[in-house]
C-alpha cells in the first residue's frame, strides 16, 4: 500500500481518482531528486497533474510501477477498442 501521496497542484488531490487512460507515464523519482522523505518514490504523470507516491520499500515501488504500467496499457487499449467499436 501507499504510505503517502501528494498532488503538486492547487486542487485537493482527493477530489477525483486518477483516470488510467489519461496517464502519460509512470516512473521512479530520479535518485538525484530524492530526499529523505521520498527514498522510494515514484511519479504518475497525466496531462495536467503530477502525482508522487511513496512505497514502503524499493521492491514494493518496483511492483507498483509494473502494475500501474500494465493497468494503464490495458485501460488505453480498452478505450481505443470502445472508440473504434462505437464510431
């Protein structure tokens, strides 16, 4: 599970869930940008927001990255199929 999350924008990050099909990329926070509060962090980028999540350890962070990337790919594939199907 995530221990903390922070959305870097003015709106409340709990206003709405992250829509998987809108995620542009997911990646680990670069080591040079990490500090003590974000040792195992990763970021989720959408078109207008960046979310930073902190996992309990590095192995857990890698698992989250893999799972989220798979979920995003599936959501985008499903969305493109639906668009194709209904147009």
